[in-house]
């Protein structure tokens, strides 16, 4: 099976490397020369656990290659996956489909023989129809089918998620394309990952529905956490008590500073737009978007309260910048709004993140001071704020922190410490939904 992956970002690179690991021949095409240069020289353009080894092994075996020559790659392909970005369009929240449609045009001009074109990018309902129209218009003689195969992996556990998915969704009515897709995924469903066949529009919507539901679940528990703070309840126990009900499930019930990342924020917005245009507004998702947006700034106010109501002239130490641990991805990270709000109120910011500092610099105010360890962040700080739950922040030496800080205040936006432990160590401790 000759597979071409257009886009070697988080999804394209992980999917390409995993497909190669299943024994397929995979070429990843990208326009970004720096990215290709890094990959050809064995350097990963993104931080994703295990990806370096997977790419190296499969490149050495000759099953995985990288190129900017889309025409040559596509002309020899049986299946071409589109895994380019679909960010929010500036100003209106619709998904920006220009990269997808651009890729479709280039594929159409390059393909030869029957080719299956698969949208792996997250795309609004009807995008497959438009890709089909573009390909037919660009290359009227083309023999092809357009399939929707949304991806459900998470950053930070992307390889595990890709290789052991809860399900694989394939949206097509074309029998030949369906057989080829089953061939591509055969190693997975032999491992008991079910394949769900459906029509293309349904597959496209399934992806948005899944992401929006998860975003809503997180937002629900975040609102419960706020209520816990007002009424003297404990959100950790509420989550456990709810999550053990198998109809609810324990996952994605961890209260925090609001969801971020490259997908939940943009996908919830895009779904809201699709639904409004279809005269079927999704009011729960509209509320989710707005509650989550306000939450990030509310987290900055929590920090300000913890240091006595004013941050002007005080140093605030930030631990964790990425939107979640085990990634270097800063897209829509809550840390961005929290830090900007604190800077607006006159705080000096020191920060440390194990992997995300290079990505963070262009997105954060220029006077943020980046440190090499959590202990360097703590020096002279009036508060330490845990924004991302990296494992290295889970067992900090509290006595050591206390000796270097201006005042011992810990704001734990991920609830990774036990309140009594931190308070016994002499800290003022603020957290989420556990009555501070
Ligand atoms: P990304 O921005 O990391 O990567 C996209 C890549 O595509 C870039 O390297 C870019 O240079 C390249 N590209 C754009 N147009 C191109 C073209 N015409 N030819 C060749 N290369 C081109 O994006 P991502 O995070 O991998 O997301 C891709 C899609 O997958 C999005 O629709 C996203 O919603 C979806 N998705 C992402 C995740 C995730 O965890 N990041 C998970 C599931 C689904
Ligand atoms: C998410 C989905 O989980 C994937 O299934 C999907 O494929 C992907 O989006 C996508 O479409 O791109 P990802 O954004 O990588 O994956 O990370 P998540 O683990 O879902 O976390 C997203 C955000 O929610 C993070 O900011 C995280 O801290 C937050 N979160 C998650 C919580 O605040 N509480 C939780 O209980 C879980």
C-alpha cells in the first residue's frame, strides 16, 4: 500500500509514522522547508513522546520518507491523506479550509490512476463534497473517491492513541474506497479496534460532536468546581462520585483552568457556526465556548486574590506553559490569557516549562523571564502558579521553595497537591473547587 500524507504536523507525522510501522510505504509531504530539513536529519519538529524512535526506525527501514515534491509523491499513491491545519478563520470562528482546498487542487493535478483522497483533518460537514467538486473541476479525467476518516488522537499520547484507538471512523459510500481503507487499517482492527462505517457527512459531524462533547464535559466540571468553592464542597470527590457511574465515566472530569489546545477551542467554535448556518443552533456548545473563554481570565483573578488583591510590582512564578503536559504545543494554552492578564495588572512574570518555552516566547509578553528550573522561578516570587500538570511539578521540595520565595503562596490550577500537605508546609494554598 502506497500512502501519501499531505501535512507533516502533529496528525500527519504521527499517522504517517504509525502507518509505516504497520508495514505500509508512506511519504509525508510538507511545504515547510525547515520542518522537512529537521525530519530528514532525524530531528523532530514537535515534541511527542516516542515519535523520534518511531520515525527513525521506519525511515531506516525505508518505509517512511519526507518530501516537498507533492506531484511525484501523489502520482505514485494509492491513498492520499489530507492532514493539513484547519484553524479558526480570523475574525469569524469558521474553520479556515483554505489549506484543505489548496491541497485538494494540488492532489487533483498530480494524481494518476484510481486514487482515494482521505480528509483526516477535522473539517465541517460538507467539506468532502467540496473537495470532490474541486478535484473533478481541476482534473475532469480523474478517477477517485473522497473519504472522511477523522482522527481522534490526543497530543502527548498520540502514538498510543493512534495504534490503539477506541474506534476508527470511515465515511464513504464508495465500495472500492471502503475496501482500501480497511486494508490500510487492517493491523488495527485485528487488534480489536472497531471500524465504524458511515456516510461521509456523518463521519465529518461525528468528529465535531466528539470534541464538543468532551469540551462540554470539562466545562461542566469546571462550573461544578466554582460552585464547590462557594458552598464548601470538594470537586475531587464530586468528580469521583460522578465518574464511577458508568453512564457518565471518569475521564475528562478533571477540573482545571479551562481547556486549551489546537482543537477544542477551534472545533467548538466551528461547530457553533455550522449549526447556526443549518438553523439548528447548538446552545450547549455556545455556552461552553463562552464559559471556557471567561474562565482563563478568572484564573488570573484567583492568583491576584491569593496574593492579597494586588500584583503590581510583585513577581508571579508560572509553572507550565503548554496547554497540557507531554507536548510543546502552546496553541490556545490557558497560560497565555492568565499571563497577559497578570502583566496587564502590573505583575512581573517568571516562567518555566519542560518543553514549551521556545514555542511560548512569540505568544507571551516580551518581558516574561524564562527560567531553567521551578526553583529558579520561585526566587523572589510572591506566588507560584501551577498552570500545566507536568510530572516534574508533582513532587516539588516545598521547604526549598519556601526559603527562596518572597511569600509562600502556591496556586495549584490542576489540583495536583493535597491541600493539607501544602498548608502544613507553611504555604497559603489556592486550588480549584476545594474551598480556598
Ligand atoms: P499542524 O499545523 O501541526 O500541521 C499541518 C501541516 O500541514 C504543517 O506542517 C503545514 O506546513 C502543512 N501544510 C499545509 N498545507 C500544505 C500543503 N498544501 N501541502 C503540504 N503541506 C501542507 O496541524 P495538526 O495539529 O497536525 O492538525 C491537522 C488537522 O488534524 C487539523 O484539522 C486538526 O483539527 C486535526 N487534528 C489534530 C489533532 C492534534 O492533536 N493536533 C488531533 C486530531 C485531529
Ligand atoms: C483533544 C481530544 O481529546 C482528541 O480526542 C482529539 O483528537 C483532539 O483534541 C483533536 O481533535 O485535536 P488534545 O487537545 O490533544 O486532544 O488534548 P486533551 O487531552 O483532550 O486536552 C485538551 C484540553 O482539555 C487541555 O487543555 C487539558 O488540560 C484540558 N482537560 C482535559 C481538562 O481541563 N480536564 C480534563 O479532564 C481533560
